[in-house]
C-alpha cells in the first residue's frame, strides 16, 4: 500500500546437533527466548544434509570435530570458530605447545612401559566423543591395562578442577569466566556437579597465553589443576567446544550470549551452583559432599529430573558413564 512501510521479521532456522547433550539443552533454552529463531534438533552428531538452515550449532566434541572437518569455520554472531582449533583435539600436540610457552603441564607419557609411579591418570589421545579416562592405581592394574588409544599422566593430588570459559578472536581473548569445579560427575573427571565462581589473575594470564599460542578463534574451556609442589596451575586440556556447564558462565557473564547470538540477558551474580541431575546420578559419598550445597547454591539442571531419577533407579547411568573410583584426594 502506497505511503506505508511494511516490516518483515526474518526468522533464522537453527539446527542444534547432539540435542540430548547438556550444553545443547542449555543453548536451546536460551535461544527459545528469541522469537527471531526457529530451532530444530538432531540427536546425531552429524548429518549429510544441512540445506535450509541458516545456523548449525555442533555442541559436543564429536559433532564439532566432524562438522568443522567437513564444512570449515562456524560463524555464530560476532564469533568465528576457526578450523585451526582442531589442533587441540590432538592432546599430545596441545600439551607440547603449552609446555613450550612455559606453562606447567603434568608429567606425560605415551608408553605404559615408561611408567614407574602410581597412581596414574589416563585419558584419550584425541577428543572426538566420549573421552576414555580413569585411574591406574597399582602395577598389576597397569600390567592388565589393554587400551591403546590413551596416554598417561601424573595424578595431581588436590581437590577440584579450575577452568576458564572464553571467547577468542585470532589469538586474543575477548571475554572469559573462571570457575572452580568442586565436585564432578563422574567423580574422576567429567561434568561439574558443584561449581563455584572463582577469580585468580594467574589463571587469566595462563589462559590468554594459551589462546595466543594456539592462535585460537572461537569458544571453549581450558581446564587446570592446582599443584602445591609447583605452586602453580597446571594445564590439563582445551575443550574446543561448548562445555557441559556453560549455563553457569552465561548467567554470570551475559556477554557470551550477546556475542554469540545477539541476545541480551540480565547479568547475574551467582557465586555457587549445583546441578541437581548430576548430583542424583553421583555415588553416595559424592552425594554426601554435594548435599550441603543444596542450601547455599543456585539449583540448575541440564536434564529432566524425572528422567534422571529413572536412570538412577535402573542403573542406566552406569552404562552411559562408568564411574571409576579414585583414591582419597587431599
């Protein structure tokens, strides 16, 4: 009609891969608040046809690696995830890069014949799906160890894991959020059950230097353990993907959602959070550790509680993520 302007809202179609993952559910929860997005879900880590979608979001290590390997860089809002990040999926190569810039790494071995100390932590050589990891506590256990797609590291005997979530552009850290993972599921290393907001300038410096050395562009999470002997944070790994506990970071630092999806969120000051679904699936000693936080932490869930309780009752969580017991930690 002459003299009148018509405005059209362009709806962007989004496909979320591995939609059953904790981080995928969280991203979908936030995106649903924006009417400019139409969201579809794919439980598989990859599909052959992405026609008709404006944005494809791989959420875990497996889908991120496969999608980027096939299609190259991913653009989410103002952040470009570079195909060059795939170097971090090779854990040994990443450890060498970090060591060369003077940041501590654990004593690391690729041959079990070179091991003469216990306990020993082992993990997958590459991060392309569910990571194989656990503890070898005795020479007999080592003699019977049969996995060949792993490497070995010293076990750092301190409580908790420290991590820095970040956004980066060509080796420059744009934004970050630091946290301490007080309790994990599985207990030997997995997704956070109890998380605490944490700030130490040294963690920030280490993370900035690692991002620079890798010339990293995109999103991710870098994990550390604190070593009393070294009096420093020891680099463990780069999670070059969306991480399982990203809701804690996004609520505290809304710049993540703004830069990635152009969604404005109110900044929250949440010092502690507890993931109820992961607590339910934990072993009884870990549940005992986590229970006090029910009274002093914000409750968060990634998976439906009823579904989680069913897993606990049937024991299905044991099949999905076997929990390997550690020696007591100090």
